C-alpha cells in the first residue's frame, strides 16, 4: 500500500479525472473518421491508416507518460519506492482506472 494522505488522494482523483477527459478528447469522432477515411468502398490507403493510428497512439502514450510523471511527483520518496515494487509485481497494464 502507498499509504496516501487525504491530500494526495484528492490530488490523484483530480489527475485521474483530467486524464479521463483528455483520453476522451483523443477518441473524438474526427480521429475515427480520419481512420475510416483511409477505407473507401473501392480502395484502402494503408499508409494513411497506419499514419493516423500511429499519431493517435503517440498522443495517448504521451498523455499517459505526462500523467505518470504528475502522479510520481505527488509521492514521497518512500511511496515512490513502494509504487515501483507494486508495478514490478503486476503485469504491464494501463495506469488508467487504477485506484491507489
């Protein structure tokens, strides 16, 4: 357990809400339309599909990294060490949706 303070819990809840909002923005219909635009009834633009998918993935990865950095900066040295242990015990999975 990270033994978070009430203040840390509150700040992490805010960060989690902000992360969810930003992820929702990345999944907007425009991006989906752009990916679907690579496919028409008569053709498939593989390069455009890959390019759009990579752009979306990079934005999500950057968002997750920024979120992790903010979470890390809220923790004490001891909590960071405990977080490292917890992360080593779990298989790699997205940080979203995780409660401390």
